[in-house]
C-alpha cells in the first residue's frame, strides 16, 4: 500500500436521493478549472456539461446513454454542486448562503 492509497477511491455524492460513486479523474478537474478562464458563457456550459456526462458515463458504463443524459439534464445543478463539494471546492454552507441571498433579493 502506498502513502496515497486512500485517494484512489471514488467520490461519493447524493443526487436526487440517489447515492452515487463517481469515478472523477484529475483531467476532469483540470477541464473545469480551465473553463473558468473563458469569457464565453456558452462555452463554459458546454464544458461543464461534457465533464458531468463524462464522469457519469465513466462511473456507470453499463447504463444507457439516453438515461445518463436524462439524469444529468434533470439534476444538473444539484449534481454540479455536489461534485464541487466532493472536490472540496465548496461547502454545502456556501450554497445555502447563496440561496438565502438570492431569496432575500427576490423578497425585497
């Protein structure tokens, strides 16, 4: 066993009440980080979608593509947020606080 064996496991996230084990790779993180440099919002969404689908398809290769795409489409924001938490790029409280601020804007 190597020093970093514990980091070889899959990321565990819950999306739409389903516990998922995601096989995310360093290259997935790199794509998402590089995407932040783009000023083109359409390109950002395209890259995010590509990465989300790639991770899900790699994690569940025997699931029909159409079903994987439907799952990602229906749960896009929750999936992305939970992936960011699993990557340790954000905390749940960050998203909770953002929601509170948005609700306060709407109410005022």
